[in-house]
């Protein structure tokens, strides 16, 4: 078995940062930036907890509207279908929204996903909690767990990402693919780069990877 791993925002779904967009819609962007400066690089779990508290008691309707409205990049469905035909398992590892990753899991047949889950009460309001499954500073740790669960090693792993944090996962992969990578320095560190607005060119790279 082999493993094809995707980052989510800006790779599977259009839109660079789900959380940032949500903060702007909720009017919490300034507070979130302050929290990021204080804890983003040093204590990601604490960052998540304090961020979730900003929304405690507020309705989740806008959050789920955003989940529903996000659109897939061209070629994502075809790439996943090709990977499955080629005996790959597929996974999404993201510090983004768990509910958005679950949507891709259900609609695209992604085998596994790891993401960060906001708590929503029975009344439809945020309960102020979050379950942090992926630390954006250490996405490689989440990938290691998935590899261990599936019994797949580095040589059998392909990673598709778009940011510096995805390079941590790329270090645990035999093949790495950068998609629409904006950071020049990061672009040079991916093994392959796909430009343009479609992931279809990655199909041939998957084939070459075996």
C-alpha cells in the first residue's frame, strides 16, 4: 500500500486560510492576530483553546455556511480517483477546520483525515472548546501517526502541500508536490511543483512515484 497526503486549504479547497476568513466574518481578526503573535509558534494547543473561547456562545450558522460554500480545486477528484486505482490510501492533514475535512472525506472518499475540531453544542452555538489534532508547527507528527496506523513508510508516501508547514510532512515522504506555492524559498524545497489552477498535472507525478 501507498499513501497520498494532502494539505487542505489552498490544495483541496480553494481559499488560502479558512480560519482567517472566519475570523473576519466574526469580527475577531484583531484578537486572533494578537493570540497568534503570543502563542502561534510556542503553544499551538493553547492558541486553539483561547481562539475557540472567542466564539463561545455564538451561533455556528455562518461557520457551516462557509463549510458548505467552499469549492474544490479542478483536478482534485481526478487525482484522488487515480490514486485509488493505483492502490494508494488517501489522507488530509490540516490545521484547518475538522468539519471541512470531513466534507472532503465524505464527498471524495478520502480514507483518513486529521484536523482541528471546534465544539458545537446541541443548541447550535459554539461551546468554546476545540480538539487540536494537528499543530501547524508540527504537521509531521500527525503524518507519522497516520503512517503508523496504515503501516506505510516514507518511501510509499506522497505529500501535496502549498506552505512551509507542509514541508515538515514532505520530509517524511518519498515524493513531495508543491501546488500554487507562493513562498519562493518553500517552492524550491518541494520535489515537484504544479503551477496553474488545476491539480491534474499531479496525476502523472503520482504515476511516476509508483
